[in-house]
C-alpha cells in the first residue's frame, strides 16, 4: 500500500514539475567577461508597445552564473543589455530554458528561443537590391549623366517592389512567432498595411486572445485613422521662423504633408522635384508642409537651404510627435489632402503629385 502511495505521489510530483516547466521561461546567465558589472533584463510590454525593464542582475562575477525565471503565457520578446554590450533581443517561442553566455557579445543556446535581429536581413536585402543602383546613381550624379539618372528613376519603383516582396516573404517564413512579431516593427503601417493586416489575421487565428494579436490589431486601428478618405489628424507646431502652424490653417487648399530627414537619401533626391511642383501650383491653391524628424537643428537648416526649401512651411519634429501621430516608421512618407483636409493620396512621388494637381487645380 505504501508503495502504491509513493508511486502516486511521484507521478503527482512529476506532473507538477511538468506544469511548472510549461508555464515558465528560465534564463541561465553565464558571465565570461571581466568588464561586465550588471545586466538589465527587459520584456516587451504589449500594452505600451515597447520594451520595459523588469529586472537588473548585479555583481555577476567572471565564470559565475545567475538564474532568472519569468512566467510564460505566450511567445514574447525579452532583451538583455550590459554596461559593455548593446541591447540584444531574444524571441521566446515556448516555455523552457535559455542559456546566455556573456563575453564580448551575447551568445545564446536554446531550443525555445532565438536572437531577434531583423536588421541583419534588411541590410542583406538592401545590398542585394539597392547597392549597385546607388553606386550607379552616385556616379551619374557626379558626371551629370542625365540619361542614366532618368533610367534609374524609371527602374526604382520595380526594384522597391522586389525588395518589399523579399522582405515580406522573410517574415512569412518565420510563421506565427515572436520572431515575426518583432520583425514587424520595421514595417510601415501605411506602406505595408496589407501585409501587416494579413499577418495580424494569422496571429489572431493562432492566438485569438493573445497579447501579440491584440497589439497588432491596435496598430492597425491606429493606421486606419490616417487611411485614404479619413480626415487628416490635426497638429500644431512652430515653423522655421518660429511662428505657430496648425494644419487647419490651410483649410481651403490642397496640402502635401511631407515627412523627411537630412539623412534620408530618397528624401533629398525628391526634395528639388517637389519644389518644382510647388512653384508650378502654389498660386493655384497648393501648399507643402515639410516635417523633418532630424535631431540636429543646424543640419536641418543647412539641408533646407541646400535643397532650396525656403519658400514653403518647414517644421522640425525632433520628438517625433507628429511622425508617430501619423503612425509612421519609414521615410520618405507623405499625405495629400483635399481642400477639406481629407486624405486623398498617400506616398506619391513628385511626378504623381504633379499629375494629380494638374487634374485638381488646372482642369477644375
């Protein structure tokens, strides 16, 4: 009888251990560096849509280790940062153990997690699709080779489509995972809306009540506020001259809200072209509000002068308040508004803008 009771107790204990393993993720952190003094552990907060610090592990001596355990409810993103190593994000797909070795870099060994660094894939695809094109563009620009510049201009849209196709497929290949969820932060809700909506539906099917699914749906809901046909969101800011500017000040005009930055190559290439369109249509009821997300005031002012942008409204959005209001994550981005402030086009180039304004203002 005692043997049977002991057997039943053993089975119960094993069952409890298994249940515990299913509901926790355990990090075993090994320090092989003499310079690392503390480790900050963060976890993605789905409500806030960002990483939030949850613990700091102090005084991990070389060749020693510390264990940290967190409750596991669904796939999520954790990150580790030390005083000498930049943040490394880790996608946790299921409960289990994660061994992390600290040296000059962070090394991971686990069957339930992967280092999440989609930037590497983006850089790889950038080189594949754009490197040679950029080299040709720079050479043609230097030599004033207008024929080549025109050819490259015609080719850029098809190259961008191939790049977008490849980068979306890279995320599709990840499946419904925390790794894929983290990669989606590099996509623009306005330019990649269809793909993000497609991915969000897959997450909802897999995790109907999951935090990842809810987070993606919130992003889509925000993006829908600035979709074509919706009223452009009001903002007010100071322009280059220090005067207060409100979007509603331009009611009655067609307005292009153009987001850019001094370091954005496509933006700088497009700026002079937009200026030509502005000069042609400004007296017919057209205005451009250029919003830069630069941090450096001096560089911003120099670029405005260099690109000949002094004749229309310039706003510096260094804290990204307007940029985030419009649910943006990439540059260049723009919105064309009608006289009532309704969004009628998004992300159009100077040539497309000219055609639209010709129909709207010259043939009305």
